[in-house]
C-alpha cells in the first residue's frame, strides 16, 4: 500500500464518521498508519467534513514531525501517535464525541458487558480512565492522554479491547486499519446505548457470564472462528 | 412457490432489516422455508447488506445439510432450523440485535404488555429465556438456543406469540413468511421501546387487563376479526 | 369545499403521518368532515400508506353508514364519529400510536404542562382517560372509546385541548381540519417526549404557573393574539 | 457587509434550524445584526421554513421600529433586541424549542459541565433563569425575557457563555454572527442530550474539574489556541 492509498482510506474513514452519525460538526478524527514507512495520516484540525479533500490529509512521522500537508493536524494527534508507538498491531485510530459513549465517559463509568453484542467485539467490559492530574494536563495534555489510555488498558491485548473511554471526555477506538477503527467506533456507540437502556430497564442487570463471553468472542475471533466468510 | 421465489423473498426480507433500522452492520438474519420440499433459505454469514445478492442466499435442508450456495450460512442457522422443526406453522424466522429489544434481553426481563399496541400482535407479555448453562453452550450453542426458545414459549401457540427474548443476547421473531417475520421484528422493537418509556414515566405502570388484551388481539386475529381488508 | 377536495385533504393528512414519523406500518388514521353534508372521509383499515390512493378513502354519514368507497373503513371509525357528533367545531380527527404519547397513555398518566411549548397549543395538562370496563368493551368498544374521550375532557372547550390520551392505548387529537388535527398530533408527540425527559432530569419539576400558561396560550389563540401572520 | 447580504445570512441561518433538527414546525427564530447601521434582520412570525423567502425577512432598528418587510416579525423579537443592546459583541441570536435543551429548561436546572464537549464551547455550566413574575409577564413579556437573560448571565463575558435556558420555556443562544449563533444552538442541544444521559447513567456524576475546563476552553478560544486552522 502506498501513501496515496492510505490517504484515501483515511479520508473515506473520516467521511464515514458523519455517515454513521458519530460526530457533530468537526468533533472527531481518524488516522491510519503505514507501518513500513512509519508514516501516519490524519485529518486536519477543525475542517468541515463536507469540504474535506484528499490533499487536506496531514502526514506525520511517529515522532510527530509533519512531512506532508499544508494544514495543521488534528489537535488530538499526539494521542494517536502514542497509541501507534505503544501498539504495533494498530493500523487505525479514531476519536469521536459520539453521544452515548461520551455520556458513559462523562459518567466516569466503564461499560458493563451486558450481552453478546458487546462480546462479539470486546473481550469484556470497556474500561474508563481516571482523570489526568493538573500537572499532567499542563505538561503535555494530548500526549499524556495517550499514555493514560495505555495505563487504563493495562496488559490487555490491544485488538481484544478495541476501544476505551477517557473520563469526562469521550471514546477512543482502534483497529487493524482506519476502516476497522471506525467500524469499532460504531460498535462502541451502539453498545454504549444498549448498556444505558439495560441499566434503565433493570438497575440490577448482571453482566454476561464468562463462558458466554468466551463463546461469542471466540466464535468470531478465535482460532476456530466460524462467523463470516473469510476466516478458516 | 418455487425455490427462486423463496430466495427472492428472503433476500428482500433481509434487506428490509436495515431499511427498518433494526440492524447495525451485519447483525441480523432472516430465513424462510419451503414446506413442500422442506428447504430453508437463509442469509450468508457476515455479508454486508449493501452487497448482498440473490445468489448469496444459502439453501439447506431441515437437518442442516447445505444444498445450494457457495457461502457459509448465518452462524445462527441451527437456531432457525430447530424452530422450523418444532413449529410447522412457521414460514419465516428473524434474529436481530435491535436496540430496545436487545436492552430488554440484556436486562433479563420479559416485556410487560402495557398497551393495545402490543396486544394487536402479541397475546400477552413477551417472555425472556433463562441463560444456557456452560454445558449447553459447549455442547451445541446455536442448536440449544433454538430449544431454549421452545422451552421458554412453553405451550403457547406459536403464531400468537411471534417473538421472544433470549437472555443477554437479543430478540428472535417469526411469522407465516419471511416478510411477516420481519414485520413482527419491527413491532417487537417498537413495543420494547414503548415499554421502556412507560416504565420510566410510571415505574408502577400496570399491564393491560385481560379483557382489553383479548379484545384487541381478537379484533385483529380472531374468528370475527374486523381489522384490515383481507379477513372475513 | 366539495367531497373530492375533502378526500384529497384526508389522503394528504394520512400520508403526513409517516412523514412526521408518527406511525409504524398502518397504526394510525385521519378523518375529516364536510359539515354541510355531514359526511366523514376516513382512511381504510389496514392499508399501507405507501399504496394508499384517493379512491381508497371511505365516505360515511355521521351515523356510520358507508356511502362511498369499496374498502372497509378504519376499525376506529366509530370513535371518530362520536367525536364529530359531540363537537360541532371539529373538522378533523387523528389517532396514532406515536411512541412517546403512547408511553404516557400506557403509563396511565396525564402529560403535565411543564413548559410554554405545550401552552402554545394546549390550555393545560393533557388528560388521560380511565380504562373502559369489561361491559363497555363488550357492548361497543370503539363507540364507547369516543364517549370515554368526551367524559375525560369534561367541559373543556374542545379546541383549547386538541388531544387526549386513552389509557393503555394511545393518543387521539383533532383540529379545525384534517391537516390541523395532524399538526396537533405532531405537537402532542413532541410535548410528550419533552415531558418525559423533563421528569427524568428533575422528578420534582413543577408545572408552568397559570399566568405563564395564559400568556402563551392567549398570545397565540386569544382575542389579541400576536403570533403568526393571519390573526388580527 | 450590506443589508442584502445580512438578509441572506439570516435566511440561511433560519433554514439551518430544521436541517439540524432543532425545530418542529415554526418553533424557532434567528436574527442577525448590522452593527454599522444598527439594523436587525429577523424571521417573520409563524411562517413555514419550507416556504420562507428572502423578501420575508423583517428589518428593524434597535428600538424595534420596523424599517423593511411586509410581514410581522417573530413574536420573540423584543427579546433579541434587548440582547443586541446589552451586548455589543453579539452578531446573531437564536431561539429554539430544541428537545433536550427545552427539557432542561422545563426541569428548571442548569446544565452541569460534565465533559470536554461542553468545555470546548461553554466556559462552565449553562445557567437556567428564574421565572418571570406575573407583573413582569403583564408589563412586557418578551422584552423582560431579554432582561431576564442578562440578569441570569450576571457578569459573564457574553461570548464565553453562548447560550442560556429560560425556565419552563427553552434555550436562547448567540454568537458572532447568525451562523455562529445557530452553530452554538446545535452544540447546546447536543450537550443537553449528553448531560441528561450522563445523569441517567450516574446520578452522582461530577462536573469536569476547573483545570480541564480551562484547558479545553483555552485550547480552542484562548490566546494560544491551537484548535482549527484560522487562529494564530
């Protein structure tokens, strides 16, 4: 894959955010990475999705040095870069303020794993970070938000938990590619909505037992997966 | 009706799921049955609704043997087959993760019959299953999910209760045809949404009395039904 | 206005129900009346909005005798007729199962007048009926539903309260014409949604004081109204 | 900018209200001001957005004298004029009955600042006014609603708090232009929705700490802002 293809993929993935009703105005950003050249493509900051063009995409190296593009990159770029450096498996990262996932983040609560919908994508409850301290915010807000996500995930294999909530802020998600990361952002928003409703209907609702979590996660992602057409 | 017509009906019924906003991505499946030949047509697993074609439909016999189609059938096929074998009246079966019905399933609660909207289609509250045991999940997850539905419905005449919730998973529904089954899936999602709101407005809301349930159910489905144009 | 024009108006008003997202499938009906000839035009029963034609409209006299149209009228026709007979000011009547208004009806609660949005159309809280008794249901369900609405409204001038909830069933609304009745059905659904949210945000929310209710109602509907362009 | 351009801007801004799903029927109004000539352009009262034309826009001076346009101005015009006179920084004002913001107004509660989404636009919680007294309503309802908004905002720099709730009525918002005011009305509705959900998920949810509020507000609006492309 050459850089032009990656830029096209990142553009399309960004345009998918409003199509899936994950963003209001410019409140979201998608990036993708070329692992051979270690170049990251990301949306420019504050540019309307309706007017976004291929040449607006910004290219940076993993240290954050801008190597292509006339516009300033997303203000959350440093967070994306930390995640790419920490997890070599990642091909794409997304940040949105999608309504229900953001509400859970504002509530400061992890999303319990109430059902198989979540288990088909997330290997357990979706964690919520602590708040950054005043010192951390002052030192390097966006970079340390990336490290906060790493801290929140602990030792979880990154592709088994393709999203997280940053407290009082909103969701980040990721995947094998920019497209896959957006797919997971859609799932995160939908399971956030279902989990809110579940708690409203039954405040004592219990999480899915482990054996059902394993069954669903593994039938889709395990060695012997039998969901879909492409896996063995 | 020949098999080609059934395949067209099942394709159209599957495409109706996103049109009625019952599914995210590929999270749903519709099947239909030809009772003369005992052949079931079902959607392939994990194929996008946007790209689904007539030739993608999978044909199986009632024992689950694939007799037509190059793709793997829906991962929930075994559940559909159990239902067709248990209930000769069924012509179509649907499974979705529609938002509000899934929330009730995750809450582990039957949907109370709060009003005439539900009584026009469902002869009482919509039951919610127990969880499968670890042994059942290991033995035959999808097949035993079908048997779980049969167990949950007890002796209820199947077409008087055209849907059920599988605990911590989501809704299944059915009808005289694939189209009718999707119709009932739409109703199930809407009554799930209304019942949630009803409980929010009045936690002590009481179910519809039996005489009103009977009146509404019978004016639409009884011997002397007078709703619509086609019944005597 | 001749009968053909009234039929066109009633058809358009019925088609406005799905356009305003007030109905699922065929769950709603609009009628209009020609007061000179005492003829009522109403939607046929159980006919899809997508295929409804001008010639499908059913014409009846105020006693319920069908004078035009090959199809059977809406199963709720008797309720409409009672309202036209009771209130000479009415030009149109609507029944829907719109989501939030139906939830209040299922909850068995009147919609409190929490704000000026409601006061712009409804002169106070929107009442909810009692349940019909078993005897009433058996005697004449649809006709006595009409009388129940009249009973629920007490002596309220009918156009100052253009809608009501029938307990465990759903909303009815009305107006000077079929179009006006649909307009009020849209308002009823929206104020039902806002009132539900208001109670969720503040369970102790208080109704609008009378002097503000009067101010808003009168600036739009009173002798010295100054809202809009057409009033003096 | 000449008056014709301002009229075009105000027309477009009004048409943006239904496009962003902020209004039902005619329940909203946008105005803009030409500060050189002290002329305000506002939507006419009760005219459908679907039929609104450039020549329908009404032009008034700051004292409320109509200087152009055949139609009667919005019934809320006096409120807009008070705001323009009180705050020379304002270029546009919007009033809507958008669902979630109106629910908070009906609940009589300020919208807590639960997250960075709100902090990106509002420098703290969004205040809710008291009710006008009977005497105030009688004396000059719309004008005193404007003064009530000024009273509610206290000494807050007007562009750091681009919206407010009028108790039991609904939201007003504003900005540097009519377009900017509508943008802020969209944000107000979305943060109102998120804040409602947050309180449902966690009734004990805590507001964003001040240092995070400052960080987000300043990175977008401060001297050293680095969000977007146009600021230094």
